[in-house]
C-alpha cells in the first residue's frame, strides 16, 4: 500500500503535469507554438527518458543498496542455507 506522503507526492506531480498540459493547449489554441519540436525530436526525447528511467529502476530493484536490503538479503541467504 502507498503511504499518505507518497499519495500526496503523486497528487502534486499529476497536478503539475495537468497544469503544464493545460497551458500548452491554451497557447496552441491561441496560435502560439510553445513546444517547437518536430515528431522525430519528441520521439527521441521520450525514448531517452524511458531508457534512463528503465535503467535506473532496473539497477535499483536488482541491487541491495540500502542497509535494510542488505540485512534482508543476508536473512534470505541464511534461511536458504537452513533448508
């Protein structure tokens, strides 16, 4: 389950994204081009961000970098050796 702090953070992020999209749509409707990127540049940017997020997430999930994770790993190994 998500903690209340995590839910608050997610809500703030969703609000910021919504405001940015609303401002962008308003500017487009008014005839301005606030994001002067072509489709290829947008695709490359989104791909780069997705790659970075996936790499960081994969690294974080597959490595015991916190003390709690190291303790849990040692406990897991100890339990496996008992069997």
